[in-house]
C-alpha cells in the first residue's frame, strides 16, 4: 500500500510548491504598484538560499516580467532596485538558471539600467551583472557588443567602492582574448584601474590586481605600458612586489606573482631583474609547498612553469630553491591516507581535483628539465618519477596525459636519459598507445617525443620499428595540422638515418611516392625541409641510391628542379642540392644528372652563387660526379669541361672560405673523395 501512496503524495507536494511559486509570479501582474513592490520583496525573501524555488519561478515566467518592471520608466526607483536584487539572487542558482536569464536578455536590460543616475540601483545592476558574467556558461562577448558599454563602465569606476569591485571583477572575467585586452586598454583600463591597487578595501585591491593579470597575459603592449605606470609615486612593479610579501593573503601573493610573471614573459621585465629572481620566483616556489591549499599549489606550480619556460638560468635557480624537485613529488601523493585535512567537504573536493596537482607537477617538471642535463637527471632520480610519467600517459584526464607527455618530451632531449631511464622503463610502449587515439594537441607532443626516441643512439628505436610505427607516422603526414605533418615526416627522417634497405623500402612503400611528392610541395616550410631531409637520408649509400633512383628517379629529379627554380629559402635550396650530391654519388644514378644539361646548368649557377652554403653544396655534386677512381669519370670530366665548369673550379681554389678552396686541387680536380651525406637533426626543442 505504501508503494501505491508514494506517487500521489509526491505529486501533491510538487503541486503545492508550484502553486506557491505561481502565487509569487501572479502578484507581479497586480494593477496596484504597491502590491507589485511587496510581491517582489516577498519573492526576494523566498528565493534566498532556495534553488528549487528559483528554478520554479524561472519556469513559471518570472524573469521576463521582472525585466519588464526593471526597464519601465513608470516603475518606482524602489521597485526597480528590488527587481535587480531578485534577478541577482536568481543568478546565484544553478548554471541552468544563468542560461535562462541570458536567454531572456538580462544582460542588455541590466546594462541599460546603468544609465540611471541612482547609485544604489547602479550597484544592484552591477552586482547582478557580475554574478551573470562570472558564470562559465555566459558568453563574455555580450559585454563587447555595444561599443558604448566599456567606456561607460570606466566612467562608473569612480562612483563608489562597490562599483569599483563589481566592474573590475566583470573585466577580469570577461577579458579572454587579445581583442578584449585591446578594447579595455584603448578605453583607459590601466590608468583607471591602477589607483584601485591602493584602495582601503581589500576586495577592490584584489579585483584590480586580477584585472592586471588578465590584461598583461601574453600582451607586450599592455606589459610595456604597465612597467612605466606610477601608483601614488611608486612604480607598479614595486606595488606588485609589496603584494607578494608573506603577510599578504595567499590569493594576493599569487596574483601579484602572476602579474610580474606575465610582464616578464612579455619582455617588459628582464629575467635577471631582482623582482623576478629574488621576489617572484621564490614566491611561486613557496606556493608549491604542501602547507597550501590544492588550488594554490596548482596555480603556483603552473605559473612558475610558465615563468621559467624559456630561461635556463631561472630553471637552474628554481631547481635549487627550497628543494623544489623533491617537493613536487608530494603532488603525486595527495591527499594521503594520513591527510591532515579534517574538513570532509575539503577532503571530498581535493579527492576530485587531485589530478590537477599531478598535471601541474608534470608541467613544472617539463619546464625545469627543458634545457639542463643535471636538472633532468635530478628529476628522473626523484622517487618513482619514470613510473609516474608512464602512469600519467594513460590517465583518464586528457590534461594530465598532455602534461605527462610534455614532461616526457622535455626529458627525451637528454641523450643519457634516452639510453637509460627511457630504455629501462620501456616508455615507448605507453607512448605508442597514446598515439593510437588522442586529440591533436596530445598527438603533436607525443609524436615530437617519438622523434627523439627514433634517433640512432636511442635503444628504443629498434622495438619501436618492430611495433609497426611506420604506418602510423605516414598517416600523420596526411594530417591537416602542419605540426603533425612536420612531426610525422621528422620521425621518418630520423628513422631513415643510417637505416638498412629494408627499413627504407618500407618507408617508401608505406608513404607512397604520391604523398612524398605532395609533401615536397607543402606550403609549410618546416614540412618541406623535413621531407627533403627524409629524401636525403633515403638516398644514402650507393646501393640504396641506385635502387630508389631506378624506380623513382624521374619524379625525384622533377621535384628537385621545381624546388631549385622556385622562390625558396637558402636552407631549402641547400638541402635540395645536398640531395643532388647524394644522387651524384650513385653508381648508375649519377647518369640522371649527367644526361640532364638543364640540371648541370643549375649546379653551375649555384657554384657561382654569393651564398657559401649553396656554393659548397653545389661543389659536392661536381666532386661526386668527377671523382677519378670511379668508372666513366674521364667522360664526365670531359663533358663538364666543355660546359665551362673548369673556370668556376679554378675560381673556387681562390675562394676566401677554406671549405671551398680546399676541396679542389690546382688543376680543378676534387681533392676529397666522393661521398653522401645524411640529415640528422638534434633533439627536438621543448
């Protein structure tokens, strides 16, 4: 019987709630203005802390009516104030509530309300706007739709401490793009907000500080302006330094450190400036200690990683500050079974967000180890570090996987680590698995790491080859992403370096000549350079050269001709001439050059070029063609003599560059034997 009664009882309660909510909405339509005002006040009291009541009122159509009353000039000032307060309370509910309010065009209505001279009403509208805009579901672009809004908000900053707090908070949440930064900058954000940094009200100071952090992020124009700003006679950078002092709230210390970090990265402050080395960096390291809250440790680590990413000296300083490398190991143990957290809600929050700590630690390790070999060694010797990276590559969080592979990539730039830690932990296995199915951002970093693992001194190269990686890399060369195309062809180039014919043949077969020649006309110069590097490595050692040229000689020579004739950089043409020099070293392949007078004329042209690199590459071609100890050398020499090469060779013996003059004897004969060269890139940069 209880089961039969349960549903009607639930319907009865719901009907009662809906009826009560309906009563509040109905009162908004009363013809008596005083009753409408009282109805709004009662509604305000009813929705405070009651999300169910808020949702009911929204469903029953309260929002359009409240907005109508808010915008009517016939409404009393008190009614308009109360409507804005209720709307602000409704906005403090769920994300669905915010979506409903935005769909009802609450933002234009509130922005219009800011034109009213009444300060209390303005503050209520701003408070509601602040609540709406800080929600992640609100399109921030709505703030910039009307070009008159930003200058009006700037003019309201001086009205009261409340307007200062709300407007700066709106700006800091709605400044998401370089375009937003420019709009705020052009409307005087810096000069209007800077004085607020010394406001007697903490909330105002804090929101102003947050504004500067989002304005300065990756923005040279803003950062260069900030560095010269004076606040009450004191440089802004020194104001930020004061805000980083230990006696200030952690939130303020962190945000001030972010401001100085962004100004430094934008080039406005030198990396060796004392405010960076002695203040900002130590502050951020301090934030990484386990005495701080999870979100503070995450923000501290990520900001520190960003600060020192391009600067090896900052990396060295950080690595020896407060045992940072060992301190970060604690990020992987949090919260521990004996955690000091007694607040159950805090413990539950941290359990759900512990992956953010691991992500931040991987990012910071990646930044620390991006240049210095000793730091990399220290990182890999940290307890279970390689195991943690391997585990991170298969975590459910895509952000953790990306951070872990960034860390692995940074460490992979070490020859020693490739030969030891990477081999001992077989990191290539999870890396290959990661490459099978991942977003482009992860694929780019994982394939960059793979390029390093395929260098000839890496013990991982052989097992990776046996795992069928060639097909995967060839598929990357067909990606729409230039970065993935570069990495795919780069890895193939490293794989082909000093490879046997079987591997080279598999690369050619899997890549296909059509795709190879498509890559040779790729609009991205990096792709073109790596493709030329691959071709150069494939065309090394005479048997390999002759075999490939016998099958694909016509297309290769055509591609070489097109590149040499087109508008390309010196580096591209040098690489192309090196390929031609390798072809010239083949036993039978060299005839493809000797029977092509147009190609010989091109070589002759580049031997007389003003650029020494191109001259040297072109002379390699001739040296390989006329080397005395090879069959047919006399006939080739005779032909080249007839074409006027001897005169150029004699000139080269007088060249100021010894690399050119020492290659040739007085009679114009090559002074060094014929040879092929291969392209072996250094380890990929972080």
